[in-house]
C-alpha cells in the first residue's frame, strides 16, 4: 500500500461529476489497483475513490497546469465504465509504501455468523424454489457468505450483515465481479441481506442490480410469535 499526503485537487468524471478543491489530503493506493482520497475527518469514508478494475497513469503537467503550481497529475481510469478520477498534485508532504501481506479477512461477530447459519437453513426466505449450494463459498479475495441457486437454477451470491451499509455492497460487488468470470456460475445474481439496510446502501445496490433482503433475526430464531402481534 502506498500512502501519500499531498496538497491536491481531485476531479471525477463519469456517471456523475465531482470536484474537490485544493486542500491537504491522504491518498491511498492499494495493491488491488484502487485509490481512495481521505480528509482528516469523516470517519472511515473516503471523499472520493475508484474501485478496481482500474489503472493509473502518472503524467507530467502541461504548461498551464505547471503555471498553476501543479507538479504531478494522476489519472485513474475504470476499465469497465471509463470513469476517470484525476488527482492534481501541488506539493507532496509524505510518500511511503508498505507491504501488508495477505489479510485473513473480517471475522464475523456472533450475530452475523448466526444469521448466516439461519439463512442457510431457511434459504427460501430468498424466494420460493431457492436451494442452498454451500456456506462460505471461497473466491480469490475471500468467502461469499452463501452460494445458492434460484428456482431456475441460476447462481445467487449472498452477503450478510447486521447493518448493511455501502461497504457491504462494495464487498459483494467485488465478489460478483470475480464469480461472473466463472463459466460454471455465470450469470451470478447478488443478494445483500441484513437486519437493517441503510438508504444509501440500498440505492447503490439497486443501481448495480443487487437485490436487498431485510432479515428478521427474532423471527428466524423462532422468538417472534406472529399470533400474539396486534399488527
């Protein structure tokens, strides 16, 4: 991973356009090709980013850019959509690279692990005719929580969270990109399942053709007595 702290401006062009004016920011370049632009705030969320598959070029500024004080121009292009992220570097305050090695992956907490087990046992919650293939289906970048088949025999990849946010949708998107390269699985449908799904995550999932399913943990455990409800 390469970490660069620089005075920079950032422009994004593609399905939407965005501009970050000149400021000091942290730029993270990961070995998977992704780049994230962070400020000193906003918790873990980047101000802008480009997800793989993408490629980056480091260009010399033209005369107009040089006159404006720009010393480097990073151009990151998304291979599938041709979206472009351009980082204009003015001054570099820090530049270091670190080999992090292979990450063992996120260890799910007790609730998520139990939700996975319960959904595998109650796979028809995804829809009539669904059948379980296996839990923890391994891909090159980690295990998909559940691999299933729908009533027509199509593959279904399910990512399970307690609270579904944008990061979970991004994670499932990466799994789907890999799985759809496998002719024995493709086309693979995506299902994002959680006890609660944030509106932004639902919007992103729907934009990417991923179905959202809200899980009722108590009902799945048999603790919700529907006969005793008033509504």
